[in-house]
């Protein structure tokens, strides 16, 4: 569990060390990604939901990922230039931190008869069939949904 004040401290230090002083840091309320690098507002943000759930090392990696985006520039994407910058900063890249990693926060968890697990943020309102079992709708692969409690310690 990373403390938000500490996360902010690291972020400010990384920005001071690697970026132009016009860059700032803040928290956002995203639930489906960990970090964001906004080139227009020159701002790096991190999800406060995930920051409070990740451990220190993990959230530090998220910060390095985003700072690398800021240095490499918007057109670098996750290509070789970004990778080189990120590696230089100490990003290990075990997983891509702005991917769909926030399934742990999705309140609806479903499973098809074959056991494929699915996540939804909104209440499923119609019958959904498993897309992994068949690309086409097949009622035999109907997903059974269960709502679970999701804690959002901020
Ligand atoms: Zn990224
Ligand atoms: Zn399935």
C-alpha cells in the first residue's frame, strides 16, 4: 500500500530530476488504468484508486513509465525510443502499466461454462456470451455474473 503523500513526493522528485519545470503531477480518479501522461497540459497523473492499492515498488514503476512518456514524446508510443528511455530510468516493464490492469476494481465478475473470467464495471443488462469460447453469440456460452464488493480506499 503506497501512501499518496509519498507517491506525490516521488513524482515531484522525478519531474524535478528529468523534466522541464512546467510539468506537474496530480492524482486522478481513473479505474481502468494506472497512470497518464498528458502532453497538452504537461501533467502526469496517477489513479488514486490504484495508487492506494499498489505497493511502493509498483507505483514507482508506474511513475517511471509515465515520466518516460514525457521524455520520449507523444509520437514515441511504447516503441523503441520510449523503451530505451524507460529502461534508462529503471523501468522494468514487467507489465504495461497503462493497460487494462484494473480488473481488480470491477464490481461484476462473470464466468462462462468453460471457466473464462470476465469483468464489467457496469451492471450487465443483457445476456452476454463468452467471446473466448466463440466469436459469435452462442447461448451455450452464456456468462453468469456475480456482483462482488470492491473496496475503494483512497
Ligand atoms: Zn504507456
Ligand atoms: Zn468461455
